C-alpha cells in the first residue's frame, strides 16, 4: 500500500490546529477547549487550553461503558517469579477504583503528588491510573535507583504519599525496597504523610513506621466494599505526571506531562505510527520507570482500547533468550517495542535465533526499537530472524512520543538502516549549526524542533521554568534543542548520531556522566575526575571514570577504584552500571582548562582522533591511552 505519510504530514503542516483538533475527537472530554492552541500560555504555548478531561476515564471507564468490559486490559507475565495474571478492563477499573479510594481516604486530592516506587507488577499501572483518576500527579521512580536518588525526587516533588512494593526481583537477587524507601524518606527534607506498601511473598516488609500502610490489605477491604471514586475532571493543561530524567548535573529534571495533549498525541500514534487496532495486544518490554513504560506500557495502549503486557523479566536469563518469543506466542502480541540492547543480548545468547522457531509467532507483525541508536547489525539480524518489519524510531523523555519514526499505520516508508526515518506530524525537525543557521542536507549538526512542540511534549520542568528555558529553548531561539546531533539526508530521513551534552545511554537507560562525576569527586581521595561513555558491545555505552588522586594518597589504586565503583552504586544505583574506574596521573585539558572528554572517549574506543589544537600537554593523551591499554581497552 502507498504510504499516506506525506499527505498526512502536509495536512499537519498546512493547519496544525485543525490537525490536532481532528485527532482530539478520539478522546472523551468533560468540557471542550476554548482554544486548540494558546500561544500566550506557558513556555511556548499550551494545547487544548480551557478543556477539561480525565485520563483514567479515557483509559478505562469508556472502554467498560462501550463494549470492552471483558477484554483483557493488562496481561501480567512474570518469568522471574513464575506468575501470570490477566485483568479485564472491568477488573482493572475495580482495582483502580479501590486504589483511588485508598488515596482519597488518606487525604490525597487533585494536584497532590504521589511517588510510585514499584517493579513491573500490575499494581504499578493501577497506581498510576488511580492517581490520574483523582487528579493527583504521579511520579514513578525506577527500581534500579538508589535511596539518594529517590530522596532527591521526594524533595523535588514533595509527595503527599508514596506507593511502593516490598521488593523487586533481579536475576539472582531479591531487592528489598522498604529499606531503600525508609532510607530515602530519612534523607529527604520533605516527609510524605503515608507510605503504602504492597507485600510480595519474596520479601515482605516490616511496616513499623507510623506512616506505613499495608496496600494489599487496604485494597482487599476497598474491593470487598466495591468502593468507587468518580473521575475528577482536570484541566487539559494540568499535570498528569512528573518523570525525572537525567540532566547534565546530579539534580534530575522533572519532565512534566499534561493530560489533554498527552492523550490526543498518544492515541494518534497507536493507530498511525504503531499500526495497532483496538482489541489487539501491544507489548512494550520496558519498565514503568521510564518514559517508554509511561507512554507505551500504560497510557497509549489503554487509551486505544488495546491490551498491554506487563512483563517482569529480562530478554535473556529468565529463563533463556526465547522468553520474548514465548510471550509473543502465548499472548498473541501483534507489536513489540523494546530497546536495541535487548536484541543485542538475545543475539549474543542465541546467534542463530534457534529459539524463535520453538514458538508460533503468527500474530506478530512489527518490532519497534527505540531508546538508543539501533545499530544496523542488530537491526538486520532482527529483520532476518523474525521476518517482520523492524522500525527504529527516535524520541526522548521530554517528548513522550516519537519525534521521528516510520509510520506503520499510515503505510511504511522504505527503511534505511541507521535512520529512524522521518519526522512525525507535529514535529518540524531541522539541523542547525552552532550559530543557529540551517545546514544543508547530509551535514552533521544540532537536531532541533521548530516551536511550538506538538501536544504531549513537555510544557515545562517541575518547579524549574527557568531551567526548562535554559536547557531547551535558549540556545536556538524559536526551536526546541534536542541535544542530539544528527544528519538529515536528501530524502528527509534523519540519522541521529550522538548526544551533544554529557548524557550517555547505557542499555537504553539515560544517564548523566555529570552526576557520576559529582559522586566520584565526593570521595576523600579524589582530586579531579572525568566520566565518559565508552562503546560497549551489549549495552551500547558503558561509563568509564578517570580519576586523579590527591597528592599524598598512597593507598593501592585498585582499592580506591573498588570504593569508587561501590560509591556510584550506593549513591546513584545499580542502573548506572558503573564498573570501571581508572586512576591516572593527569587529565587531558585545553589551555583554558576544559577536560577533553570526547578525545578520551575516542581513545578508549580505539577510534581515530585528532589532536585538539588547544590541548595543553599532548603527552597526557599517551598516558590515558596506556592506562586504558592496561585494562584491555583502547585497542
Ligand atoms: N531494580 C533494581 N536493580 C536493577 C533494576 C531494577 N528495576 N534494573 C536493573 N537493575 C540492575 C541490574 O540487576 C544490574 O545490576 P548488576 O550490576 O548487579 O548486574 C544493573 O542494574 C544494570 O542493569 P542493566 O544495565 O539493565 O544490565 P543487565 O546486565 O541487568 O541487563 C539487558 C542487560 C540488556 C538485558 C537489560 O538492560 C535489558 O533488558 N534491557 C532492555 C531494554 C530496556 O529495558 N530499556 C529501557 C528503555 S526502552
Ligand atoms: P530517553 O529520554 O531516556 O528516552 O533518552 C533519549 C535519548 O536517547 C535521545 O536524546 C537519544 O540520544 C537517544 N535515543 C533514543 N532513541 C533513539 C534512536 N532511535 N536512535 C538514536 N538515539 C536514540
């Protein structure tokens, strides 16, 4: 079929407001908008100003009321515990009502924040929807972060309540969440009124603090009473959630998502980008702690009336590299969305893709990859072994949905390996030089999006409008800075090459090298340090820390390096995957004192590098190379 992409993109370009107003007809509104777009509001304007709506109503109630009460909304598949469960839209609604009742009973109201600290269990999704139901603003914190990171988020979001589980489960170890939660609450200045804990049999928690509540027991009570809480109408422009993501410093950025525009954009993508019909099963193998989890485990599939899969496991090792194929076959998944790193892990364990043949993948139509650059080898392997289209698409926590993709629903465009394809309607993507001038096709530059951003993208940062402006809008007036560098080719295909800031991408997880440097610098023996992301065949990138010790420190370097690895794990969390600290005599710098991180990265990757003209002392690069060679790198 000929793609309708070009005509659709042109329709958006001709009249963006008419385009989004038409898309908004797919959503149930309590009150229609006064203006589709009001340029006078917020940092760059606001979508659907004056409208009122409820996201939970659109995800659940309307499907129960209109023909889908008995269809599964959530399929829970947990190879790590052996558990499986399925909840229809009606059952999900009952549980969300119960959770909403518990929140209301504890004084949580519209506009209050609630932190959710849970692993991949259905209650995590229900907790998010319960907040949405009562107009509370959730902030989900990924389980792989340490207590200090959780504390930072508690102090920034100042939640009235925290909803947690007693533990998460990683291959080979159970992670008790309650001690982490208690430590975080202890560390934080702000104290939540209530901590609801869902007891899991693998590691029940002691609920001894005055604010502790047993979530399971309260749920049972509320369910037995058939408690129902009406959806609270909120402004389309009110925040639905805050999701913290790495910035260039240790203080994460609280990306704000609104209610109205978010629903409109996500609903549009399900049909037009992902090519999924209501009633079908869509699976995003990510985590609710990341944006992919928010958008494509929870909100988009449910808004669309599709079934979502909550998968508690890993692509390999739970129990093997065939898990993904089993889940697809068992639950009739039509589309899978994951990060390329998951496929690199599978390819490593099962290079021939033999385990694929053990399962009937007749339902499976499309594989979507995002979160990091999809390397052409992995892409080609997936295409070859699965025999379905593999769609790379590019987006960010900030945008909440694809900026650039290949619209399966509108009809796919030819694939060019290495490119996530073309801008989606809503995004006028351009490539500019550092001074803000447009660059010709084929030239590497700063990827920016002409303002306004479309519905669903962040309107601001929580409690930090100035930081929002400084981070995204200041460098290229009139544009949103993506902080990615890329190339647009003659056909309008974008190739996303690298970040232009200190963010690295480890196993599809976005991490700040600046935050890791702050931790290393806090060690008593460290004089200065630099963290760079070096190539890793499985995780894409891995952090590598170079440290210069203070004069007079004469303990064995290996001992200090071990302490540094442990310190990053303790302060940021295991998700940082920081395993390599290397002691060096000096760091290479420019004459003005800037550390040459990019050059160090190139040396570590064994890539060609040019001696920076401004380098202070070229001999230091040889020292770095030799330190790396001692660790088997830089070859
Ligand atoms: N809670 C606690 N710890 C967690 C965690 C969680 N939710 N998630 C990860 N961790 C831990 C891991 O156990 C690991 O600990 P270790 O250092 O003791 O081994 C560490 O954090 C690093 O995790 P990760 O980078 O994920 O590496 P891994 O070796 O455990 O797994 C992959 C590698 C590729 C299998 C894994 O990253 C994966 O499944 N990726 C899928 C893609 C994805 O989820 N992307 C998110 C955005 S789409
Ligand atoms: P996150 O906010 O965690 O989704 O990370 C966003 C960043 O991940 C982007 O700015 C890119 O650097 C990178 N990224 C995400 N998807 C892709 C992709 N398909 N290709 C290249 N880089 C990507």
